[in-house]
C-alpha cells in the first residue's frame, strides 16, 4: 500500500536550517507529483511547496519563497524540503502528500519547532 514517511524535523533556532525527507513506497514514485504541507497549532493545513514528477517544475507558498527548496530523488523514492532562514512562524507539523487517482495520501508528519 501507499506509504509516506517524513523525517528530519526538530528544534532549531531562528535563522537556522533543517532538511526534511519524505520516503515513499507502495507506488511508482517517479510517476506522481508530490507536495509538502504544514499545519501550525490552531491553524488550517496549508500548502508549502509542490514538485512535478520529474522535478522539473516547482512552486512555493509566498511565505517560504526564497527560503525553502523542494526537491526529489526518484532513484531513492524520496522527496526533500530544505528549509533555510527559519522563522518562529515556520513552526508546524510538516506533511508530505501525493495524489493517486484522485485519492490523497499523507504521511504521519514531522514536527518543526523554531525557537530560541
């Protein structure tokens, strides 16, 4: 079955960096676009970044543009989110997602906390 497993979250100081990973299994990873979402306490889940199946096209939320970079390695069935210049408002649970035949599949999430 489709499985997405995020890792790489943690506690980081403002201005710091983290790299999240999303390991995929149970489907042909290179065939599908992927995305990162996040959900802060008391807020709705929001789209952070998307990447096409080949990685040739990406798109970002305005709030992370210029600081975050989404990428993928189809040989490793893994997607990444490099997060630089982190701010306290980036604190959230980060999820990876894919859509297969109109069904959305989510990982369990990884917590990112930006605090001094």
